[in-house]
């Protein structure tokens, strides 16, 4: 399985700044990362599912 680093996900997929990515991450509005050591990686499947939910308006994020 090929994983995408957090930086690749932020820059190539989302095209947003590190600060904007941090805000999304802090709010829980990103797919769950796969943590290896201290680095976060994302599976292409989880990214595609997350993007599909965002586009369809069916964001399953839990706010508390």
C-alpha cells in the first residue's frame, strides 16, 4: 500500500498552507492519519473517501 506523507497531502492534494492544514487537523476535519514514528501518513483510500464526503456535503465530523 502506498502512503502519502502529510506534506504531500497538504500541498499536492489540498494546496493549502501549513497553518490552514493545522487548523483542519485541530478541528478534526481530516481523515485519520497512519502514524509511523513521529510522522503522519495518509492512505489514498481514506483521502478519496474524505474528499467524497466533503463534496457531497455529508461530512461525518463530530463536533463537541
